[in-house]
C-alpha cells in the first residue's frame, strides 16, 4: 500500500534527520534526547521495518555519544532505560539483519557501554557471543566495531572479562 510505504519513509527520514542533527555536538545530542527522541527511536528499533530499524539504530548510535563534560542529560542511560538493549542484541544476532544494521548495532553497543551497570546489562542480554561472531566472521567494519564494543564491555568489568574468556574470545581475534 502506498500510504504505508509513505509512512515508513517518513519515519526513516525523521530518524536520519535526528542522526544528522546530532553530529552537531554534545549539547544538540542532549537536547534531542531530552526532547523525547529516545522512546520512539527505541520503539522503531524494536518493531519497525528493516529500513526503519537501520535508521533508528543509526540515530541511537549517534545519540549515545556522550561527552563527559556535558552530562546535563545522560543519553546512554536514557537509551538503556528505554529498552534498546534487547533489540540491539537481536540485530547483532539475527541472520536477517543487514550488514549495515549489524555494523551500527555494534557501534551503538560500544557507545552505550559507558558505565558498569550498562556493561552488565548488555552482557546479560546476550551481546557477547554475537559480537565475537562479528569479530571473526563479519565485514571489516563490523569486526572493527564489534572489537571496540567488546573492549568497552570488558573495561573495568571483571565479570565480562571472565565471560569473554569462557567464550574463548582470543580465538575470535
């Protein structure tokens, strides 16, 4: 149906506009998130079409960048609280996810791994195994983003480091 296609395209365009605006810096990212962008993007990530999921993960990935100098609004926390981790792990794990979706999901996970609590939640949601898989068999961009995400998840987190040893992470590299 043409109307449905139009609505899908509008949502994708809106999410891409959020991503583009957020390149302008920390204050813009904080303002965009504080204005309420996180919840609809997370919903689109979880329930949208393939194109919408890609646009949403792109926007969330950029929104998740946080400069510690500007913590007026903690974007990674807002994204985690909105429930973005399970759909991100689903993108990483699904054989139906596009290469770009997986690349962006790995980058987003890395950007969300700002605190121990987030690192724990991401690992408990099952992100370690699909990230390791991307390191060993993904595209160059997927492997790089996944490796960076794994490093962030392991940083100052003994439990995640132990889990990675149990997953034989060294074999992936």
